[in-house]
C-alpha cells in the first residue's frame, strides 16, 4: 500500500510530494487515514535548519492532525479500527513506538513517532487520542499542537488565576491559543503584542482586551500604561529575542514569564539577575505541560459547548499539493492557523 506524502529531502528546499510505500505495522503502531493536518512554524524551523543539522534526512513532517484509525499493530489497546482520532506530538498514554521507515524506489524515508503531511500515516499509539464522533475534524486537527499547548500554558504551566493579567507576545497559532485559554480561564486583562494589525484584530476577536503593535508603539511603556504594577503573567510565542526579553521585563516582581517561542540555536537572551532576586520567575514549557488524553478531549468539549471558539483561529486552508504555498503564507506572517485537507 502506498500513500502520498510531503518529503523533506534537503534543508532550505521545498517539500516534495511523492508516493511512498507504507511499512507493516510494528508493536505499538497505528495506521491512520489523515483527514486534516495543521501547519506549524516548528516544521518550518526543521525545514530551514533552525534546530541545527538534520541527521534524519530524507524524512516526513507534521505533528498535529485528525483522522480515522485504519489498522492497529500488536499490543495496541487504546484505539480500534474506525475510531476518529486526534494526532499530537505530545506523548500520551500507550506504547511508544518511535521509529518508522517508509520506502521510495529503494530509498528509506524516515519518520518519527508521528507525522501528518500524508494521506495515511503510521504513528505511535501514545500520539493518538480518540475523540467523539461527530466533531468537525478540521477543528480536531488543530487541537493536537496549538490549542493543547497554548491552553495548557494557561491551565497547567501557569494555573492562571481568575481576574489576573497576562501579556502575550506573538499572535500566531500558539499565542492565539494562549489568548483563548486566558479568556476561558477568566483573565481580566489580556494584552496581545504583535507587529501585524491583521493578527492583532484576530487576537481581539478571540479575547484580547488590549492590542499593541510593536512597530508602532514603545511596547514596555504601553504595557506599563495599562498595567502600572506589571503583569501577573506573560508568554512569549513569537520566537524573537527582544520579545522574550520584554516578556520578562513586563511582569510584576511576583510575576511569571513563560517562554514558548523558538530562537535559532545560536541566539541567546539577556536578563538582569536582580529581577530574579526580586522574585520574578521565568519558565520554559513543553507542550503546555499537557496530558493529551485528558486535555485534548476537554478542550474539544469546551469548543462543542461554545466556550472555546477554536474554529475562529483558522484563517487559511490548502490541499496537500499546495503545502509549500501554505508555508509561504506562514512565513509572511499572514495566518492565524493553517490547515491542510487531504484528498484521498
């Protein structure tokens, strides 16, 4: 059996669509028919070598999607055939079957525990979350990375308090999800910072109470005018050095700053250690410290009840054939959340 897949052959080159042979399922593996996949900057960072040398080339990409279980390998008990599922890069319950290799004309094409830029994908049991039938599967797709990470930062990493204040730097998929989570949690002042007015308008629609264009206003001065004592929380989801430093600077002395964005491997940020002595906290995050088997169904349930408007994050839709166009839109900063629809 073969499937179309987007292959990364070389760094700094477009993805190539080709038909690869699907391997037999090993212990702990699940074959999923992909319906929709999210498109995330993390994949672009891989494509451009931002994370350093890539020893796994050629390989497949993608780490959030929705689909239907086609078959299960030995030992899999979490899902069964025909189950609707959400795919996520965050480890959940189940067996951890990491290594998958597809074949193309005698050449091995590598894949990790989950890939999603294909019509069918072999994934690890612990990256598959069963969801309720009847949910819109395009919405399910973006729950696997952006939503579970952004909302997880609010609920798990920060355990944000009702009526608190938060500043979010970067209104992409993760930042918008933080805003959604903050509104759902009951934060009173939600400040969105970005360099594009179009993204700030989307942030406002999703729950931001104040907007700052970093190219048009002095960011820290503007935040101080809204929050004279500083913010209770801040999150950097932009991946820019200055934004990360401003995220730490804008919190109050008892505040918490979470860094969710990615700098290139050679960049560093600068902080004054006396701020730490005063009581400021800075944290990293790994997927919002989420437990996907618990959190993804909870966020989808909140969506279905009209309390978490995940659907409003989606701004662009592409077919698998146009995946490189999707990344062009992503890089230009024109998108909220981008999804691919598979044509099987």
